[in-house]
C-alpha cells in the first residue's frame, strides 16, 4: 500500500476530493450557479482531471507502458467509480441525487482524460525518451 501512496499521491488526493465533494450534504450558492450545466461541467473536469493525473503519475513512475493496467484503472475503474458514486448519492444520501447525465459527464471526462494521457505518452514521454 505504501508504494501506491508513494507513486500516486496526487491521484489519491483527487480520488479523496471526488469522494468528499460527491457526498457533501450541501454546497453554498455561488455566482457559477447561473452557468448552464455547471454541475455537468464540474463532473467532466473532476473525472477528466483525475484520469489525466493518474496517467501523468503512471508515466512518471514507470519505464514501460502497460496498456491493460491503464485500461483497467484509468478507464474502467474511473467509469465504475462514477457509476458507484451516482448510485451512492441516489440510495445512501437524502441531500444528493444520482443522475444519468452526471454519470455521462463523468464518463466523457474519463475518456477524454485517457485520450490526453495517451497523447502525453506518445508526444511527450516518447519524444524525451528518444532524445
């Protein structure tokens, strides 16, 4: 477990923030409440950002890309997390609700985060490894 914390500290922090923010019973009103679909944009950014951080920390700490491991954790694991959080909000809280559109925003964020990670690997890390 200690090696996971050492290799992925920012990823674990992002995951903890997702859990905390997803189950916080209320949020104060902000000027951003007037932005259309701000909740969906928030889901998109949280899950896409976390996925990108997972890729960054993986690429930073590994010599060789293990695509199946990244597919399992950075893609399927994050999509599953999004679904479980929505179910948890729907069935385990009285102040939050699970929404399909939130799940789709999570999923789109995860997919784009994985695309960003793949591009980061191919155009940044491989370039500097060849130099």
